[in-house]
């Protein structure tokens, strides 16, 4: 009889920032992630979009839509702008200034 091995339980990871949910379940979340680089561990941020939710008429189950409606654009733009503002104004642990946050960003085709 095969036995199941359990993975070590990890603490629940929560986003740094959630914007929404708006009508249809649409929202944006900002996550802090750890990556390994040649120079060691580095913290970065990623942004995720919550899909539009709908109830299947046949089964009554809630499902994720694969696309958004034109009416969703205002909520998405607002949520993405709030996420952008947060990322630009809130340093990651170990960052000292806005210059640290902007390092490696492209401006007018040049890496700054």
C-alpha cells in the first residue's frame, strides 16, 4: 500500500496589497517574491489579475472567465494604477530610496 508523504506546511502567503474585488470578482494583487540570482537572494514584486467570475447557468457552479468585458476596463485600470503607485512608493525590504526601486527600469529605450 502506497503512503502519501506530506510536504512541510508553509505559512499562508498573503499579498502585500489587494485592490478589489470589484463587480464580477475582478481585482489586482501585489505579491512579494524571493528569487535566486548570481549575487544571492533578491526580493521582487509581481502583480496578478483576478479573473472575472460568473455562474454557469447549467450547473450553478462559479467559474473563471477567460476574458474581461469592456465595462471591466475602468475597474482594471484603477486597480492597476493603485498597484503601480504602491510599487513605486513602497520600498522592498533592503531598499533605501526611490533610486533603488527604479534601478534596472527602462526609460526612453535606455536602462537606468
